[in-house]
């Protein structure tokens, strides 16, 4: 490896290579960012294992990474509020701003969106797990010098969680359950707490993440690995007002629908397997459940940066390991082992 810029690039299932990635001249209207830190997300792991996540399939080499932060090193053209040397959290979304969804204020559903490190479009939009990468000025949100790159990078998953909580509607004092104790599930718990949610239960099939949820303040942690008897009994005694399905499994969605009260709300956050899956739709009908999807985030990204900067949510509590960008393959192997990690961060060195 030379001193050329490098990037963690996926070529196929479990074929992640850290390769040289030289950049040409910076295009007009763009900002060049030096990588500071990045978090490995569940969707990154799906790409790593299967070269796909849900219905998004990798068909060309893809630089992964959408939870990133860094330092502005070059600006070509107007970039109001930005200067070389600024530390920034990078919003991975590039919205068009003029389609029907953008104009109605739902830019996360933009019909022409490109998202860093995603195979949702062809050609794919390359991600931020690269020592140098380019972004639009609007993607770069300044952070103070007292905010670490690691914390700034986690604005993205916090924004996802804030958007999911917003999709649930009024949650003040309500009884909620979260299926899936991974990073997003834990951040949903913290975000819901901040917004006034009442009792919080977290359910998972793995003991290590559940223990982590307990340390972060879950009122109850349910281990589903022996079966759903405990959950069924609890839901019968006191059905949940809201269920957040974060596991991305058909079983998790079915359990969420079964666990909420009549007239309750289920928010689907996890990326379910591509194609058709079984859903207990009759229960959705007969219990008159509000089943809501939630996709990425909109203005919540800036809110997430503000909350992290103000110390209102300590996202670094989720970080269990750090590895250098050059050791991305090792980092992905570690992140894939839920018994040893919750959130693995890549750093510049």
C-alpha cells in the first residue's frame, strides 16, 4: 500500500478489499473531506455478507460506509458556512429537492435520492469508508472541536432512530417494546426516552446485546432465544402501546404485531429480507393496528448533531471497539459477531 488514498471496497459476498482509491480534481460545487471516523452499520454488514441488503443488490464494486465524519480539506465553489479545516458530520443523503416527495417535506422519500454506500441506484453512490471522499456542501454539518469524529459519525444512526420515534406519533408516557438490541434498537430506546416514552422493554435472541440494553437503562430485557412464552405472558397482562421492529426479521414483525394492544402502533425499522415474507395481516386488521414504515431520516440529521453536541444523548456508550480504516476487513468480522460487539468504529489511523 502506498500513500495514495484508500477505500474499503466490496466486490462480492465477504469480499471486502482495502484498495487504493485516488481521486481526480474536485468537481465544482463539491467539498472534499478527509475521513475521521465511521461506524459499521447493520446494512453495511448485510452488504458484506450477501452483497445485498433487502432489495438493494450490489452489481459493481461499492465503497461502503454512510456513518461518517471528517475534516474539510478542499472546497470548489460556494459552500456557505463551511471553511477548509472545519470538522463535519456528513449526511449521506443527496436529495433532489424538486420531486413531489421533496416538495411535500418528505425528502427521505425523494424519488431521485442517492445515498452514500448504497446499491439502491445504479450506478451506485460510493460510500465514505475512504481516506478522502467528496460530498455536497449541504451534506456537511459542522461540529465543534469538542465533538469527536466518532461521536459525529454516529449522528446518522441517531437520526434514523429519531425519525422512527417521530413516525410512532405521540409517545409520551406510553409503554413500548423494541425488537432487536443492536445499535439502532439501542438508539431508538435512548431517543424514545428523550421524547418522553414511558416503560421501555427490549427483546432479542442474543444475551450480550440484551445485557448492553440493560446497562443503558432498559426497564426490561426479554431473551427470546428459548421461545416467546415470557413475551406472550407479558403482552397478555399488559399489551404494549408501541412496538419498534428493528431486527429485520419476519419473526420480529410477527411478534411486534402480536404484542401491541388493540389500536396500537407498530413501526417497521429493520430492513426485512427481499421478496415476499409472511405477515399476520389479519391481526393488523382485527386489532386495527397502525403499521408504519420508517425509512432513513429527513431533518432529524441536524437534530441528531445538535443532541450529540449538547451531550443530551451519549452515542459513544454504544462503541465497543475501534479499528483503523486499513483494517476494515477485521473490523467487519468483529462487527458481525454480536457476542463481542455492539458498534465497531473505523478510524483514520
